[in-house]
C-alpha cells in the first residue's frame, strides 16, 4: 500500500463535517475578504501563541517581507539568517533591498549555530531571522541577548513551527515578531496559502495592518505605498476549525517521531537532534544519511514517499551569486543538503507503516 509523505485527505475526512460547516457559514454570510472570521482567527492565534497581537496576511512569505518593511529595514542594511531553510527566509530580505548574510548551522539541530552568530554581525546588521527548522525551536532568548545591546530586530521565522515551544514559550512569542505559513502541508494548514505574524508590539501590528491593505487605515485614504496581502474568510474559517485540533496533531507527530527514534537507534542513520529545552512539532521528520539516494530509491520501490529538504543551501543558490559566497563557506549546511531526507510522519500514520518504513531504511548497506 502506498504511503504518502503527508496525507491531507485523511486529515480532511477526520474533521470533514466541521470544515464543511465552516465554509458554508462563510458562503451564507457573503463576506469573503478580511471579515469576522479573519478577525476572530487573529484573536485565537494570538491567544494560542501567547502574544498581544496577530496580523493575518496572504502568505508566509508576505508575513516575513511585511515585517521587515514595517521594521524599516531596507537598502544598506544586512539581515542574518540560516543558509539551510526554504528560500523565502532570505528572499524577503532581498525583496526589501537589504543584504542577506548567512551563518552556519548547528550539526545537532540544524538550526542557526548561535556560537557563530556574533562573528557575522557587522555595523550594517539591522536584524536577525532565526528559523525554527522542521518545527524545532532554537534559543531566541539567547539571540535577543546578543541583539539587544546592538539594537537589532529579531524576527522568528516560525513557518514550520506553530505550536513548538522553548522552555515553555510558544514559537513566535519570543522575538520582536514571529511569522507563520499556513500552506496546506504545514501542521496548521489551510486549503490555500495564507500567512500570519504575531507580536507584542502594538505599534508594529498597526503598521503591518496598514501595509497589508494598500497602505491605508481608512478605505480609499492611503497614507503610504502598501501591498495587497489580505486573508480571505474561507481560509480563516477553515483554520479556526483546524486550530482546535493542532495540539492533538502535534502530540501525535511527537509520538511518531519517538517511535522512529527507537526503530532507527543503533544504526548509521542520523535521526533529528534535540535541544533539551525544545518541544518540537515535527513539521518534518528529517533523517541524515550518506546513503540518501539508495534509501529514497528503496522507499520509492515500496510505494513510500520521501523528499529532500533541502537540495541546495541558500548561499549557493544562483539567485544569490551576487553575494559572493562559495562552496565550503558553511560546511555543516552543505553537508546537511547532501544527506537530509524527510520520511512520512503525520498523525494518521500507523505503527505498522512506521515499522515497514524503518525496516526498509535499516536494510540499506553502509
């Protein structure tokens, strides 16, 4: 039987009646953009994350870009982030005219190596975007201790980490702002591509609400050049239903990750490393192996999906050639890109499927 990397149909059918009712409620109401469902979702996300404000936008990339723009970051500024992440983490820095600066990653967690962070800060540095990769938070408090005396903005890229915790505090709540993606494959995924940002800074939230709606606070009265980055009501209604299940789903992912850890123990496979203060949500369960292609081929032959995250580190992407980085600059990130692969890990996956997957992986010769 085929096993997908993620089974969105199974998730939908488990809550179908509630989702369908929410969609019909919006259709009957007749308000489709930035209405009461979005306003309520913002309140619920802020409460969930433990922040004062949440601002809904069109997608996770916009959440990052608008936060940079609202933080007055632009040409001449540098922003530090990870080379081992989705392209948007650095793309948005370039979109506002600033320069992406990379820092290598920790070999255990694959998050930013905070022991190397201060070495890449320059007088032009204005912000740091730590990425909670694959749903495991890093120590944002330590980053803020580094950032505060220098006046740097800290924006958590929590696109993959909604519900993750560090020392009991939720992802997104520790930086000046935190950004989320609700792309369908995320732990809290919509049926489209919305995003959200959270913050305790009311002034920042007000600026973001202005920017997301063509730079106006009152319709047709524009105070600045803004963007069209609005969340529609159907997506908000669906997300409100799913949010009620998020903690349960995240715990189910942790249980499946724990079983994989046990099944793959005493092998040459490198399973996801854990920071002892972090409570991850396993957006992806990412292995590392020198035999990555052989593992993927054997899984594919059995009808089991897997995927590479990520094939090319950001500093070696063609789009960033102008930055002047070269192979060897960030060896840990480069090695991760050569070895990392994700295997199925989602709430609907059963124990026998996990055992089958692990058996195939452990049969690969060194």
